[in-house]
């Protein structure tokens, strides 16, 4: 099973600033996803991180607000830009190892508080 | 569009007893996977059990089992001999099988399970 290291684990940020979250996997994986979990809510997919190309964003999420990079098969970053208190959430990285594998593995999440 | 519904925001069970968490889903597809994930206070999402839609036999993992009713689009989780460590948020999730790993997970709203000693 894939082991995911997600950093930082938590942060408190000033509104108007940006935070970049890193996701490092210990093996090459097919798919990498970024989810948002607002307080007391379920997980909502922000985007699929594509290696070497632009991420695929879900409805309601845009690249200017959540730029994503994936330079290789083991690493991705999510930036939360121009933050407001509404961005206070847990952000989770998720991976799937191979094309035929059904199991998704998750990082421990980043708890972001915007003040 | 696929949707997943968990109608029980909170549940409570006595230690060593059995509890069932409910999940229903809506899809027009016939080939998909269903999952139950556990999220303890540590925030780590942990896969509890998975079910392949084309398999009629209900999945079982130790104390965890599911009741998969494909026609009714129901996928409940039964936890037997509940332990204190089972206390967590439980999410039901759906994933279509077309396109393999490219398919995203769609989550329900979660059920917070408390285990009473």
C-alpha cells in the first residue's frame, strides 16, 4: 500500500495570503487527487492532479484559486490562493496506485485555519 | 450524476454490541465499487471494506460486513463486537468502474459513531 506524506499537517494563515500543501508518495502512483473537507462536512473533490499537464478541476473549483502541480509520479502540490476564512478546511491528498487498483489511499490531511 | 446518502448523522453503540450504518446511492451505471471509509480524530482516512457491484456476495472483513442490495441501491455496514477504537466518522463512497483508476470517489455526508464503554 502507498504511504503518503502530506505537509504541513496544520497551519494558521492570514487572509489574503497563500499556502502550498505538499503531497509525497513513497511509490509511483497512477492518480493523485485533492479533496477538501469543510468543518463537519464530507469530502469534496477539488481536482485530479495530472502529471506534466494541467490539473482537471471539478465544478466550482478554478485554477486561479487552487493551482496544482504534479511534476512527477510521486509528488504534487496544492496551493490555496488569496485565502479567506471560508477556505478554512481540511485538505487531503489521495492516490490510487495502478490503473486496475480500486483502493484509494489518503494522506493525513492539512488542517487550514484562515484568520 | 451519482449521489451517496447517509441518513444517520450520528449513531451510538455499546461496547461489544452490533451496530448498522446505512447508506443509499443513486446511479444509472451497473459497474461500480462501493466503499466504507473510517476517519478517526487523527483525520486519517482508512478503508474499512469494499464491494464490487457485480459480485452478489456481501463483503466481509473480520468484524465488518456489508449488506449490499443492488436493486434497492443500498449498502449498509454492520460492525459486530464493537470496540472503543471503532469510534470515528464513517463515510460511504461510490466509484464508477469505467476508466479504471481515473474515476473519483463520491462520498456521503458521514455518520459519526460513538462507542460507549
